[in-house]
């Protein structure tokens, strides 16, 4: 069975961390799994030809606000050309109402809602069976006999058990690499999907330092933390920053987002020591720090 993990990034320099997670948790069970990333600037005909020429059995799309409509268009055309191909969608832009989306788009066979690191390998184990039963896979919405069925939501994954993906994948030297040391958000903003999860799951500090040391050893140009609020825990934030400063290789740049009202004197004092262009702070935070 040939499986493709794919998406349309907003720019060439961007990369998709979600696909990398799914790859590393599934590669051992399903060796014929491939990652292929496009951008929204690629021509539809080019993307379409790349999707169908390898005779994939399953094509899995990672969906975000900037690519959802393009992906729906591509899935429709892939199904017309190769009806036997199974289409699976995942990501924040398809998780909130998967049943309605599948009813409106017959080209979609499956949708994974929420985190997929535990759901996806179970799905792959099931789909290869002669008579698969998808009814027990939490977090999966699926089509059967022209009807759409939605299973119960899956609980959050044990984040510390999710492997560090970059050990298993070739380093993309010309792209920004994304990393998360925690999942969840301490706030409950009504406009944000992150508020749906009321707690934070942080990786152990030893694991974080080991992961970051790999980027530094490989001399990656830029690493972007995608933690929702990097300084939600002030002491943890400072410990990570100190580690990065102590292990500076003169090449790797780290990008993260701070919540301005959580910046205290201890963090300000540390930031006064930071190497210009080593930590990448948003301009409003630079301006605020200068005022303070």
C-alpha cells in the first residue's frame, strides 16, 4: 500500500511539522509512506499530476486556512481521475465539523479530527484489512455505503511519547524548521482554536534540550517554536533561552512568540544579554522591551 502525506504550504521556505509527526509514527508499520510538500504558488496542473502519477492508494492532506479550498478542489479532481484512491484529510481547518464537510464533498473518504499521532497508525492498520472496521477508531469520520459516520473524539495524545521527527527525516537546509516544546494554551480566547484545549502538555526539559541540541549540531539556519505561548511558564522559558544562549553555534536562529504581559524583570534581564539576530522577537515585543 502506497501512502502519500502532503499539503500546500504558504511559501517554499515553510515546512509542515504535522506530516513529519505522522511519518515517524507510521513508517515502521507502513514503509511505503512518502512526504511530498507543495506550495499555494504551485500550479494546480502540476500538483495534480504529481498526486496521480505515483499510483498512491491513500493520499492524506494537511489542511489549514490558506490551503483548504485548493485541497478540496484537488481532491475532487483526483477522485475523478482515480476513483479507487482513498482521500484522508486532517488539520485545524477540517476538524471542527467533519461530518458536514464530508457530506458536501463526496471526494473525501476520511477525516481525522484533532491530533493524529495515535489515530493515524491505527487507521493504517485497519485499512489494509480485507473487511476494515473504522467504527472503533476515535477521532475518525468516515464514509461507508454512501453514508458518513463520525466516531467519538479522541483524547489528547501523550505528547512526550511522540518521537522527535527530525532524527528520521533528511534535514531541509533551505527551509525553516518548526518545533514545539509544548501543546495547548493557558488562555481561553473565543476566537482561537487553541482555546478548545484547557491545559498545557509540555515536553520534559531534558527532552527539549536534547531536541534543540540536534538543530544546533546540524547548524540549521532557523528554527521556529510553534508553542502557543512560549513564556506561559516563566522559569521554563528562561531555562530554554539560557540553554540556547550557552550552546550558540553562531548560525542557528531561534524564533518564538512571547506574551507581552507575562514578560517580567528576570526575562528582561536575560534578553539584555541576547545576541542580536540570534533570538527573533516580533517587532512589538522589541519595542515594548526598549520602553521598559
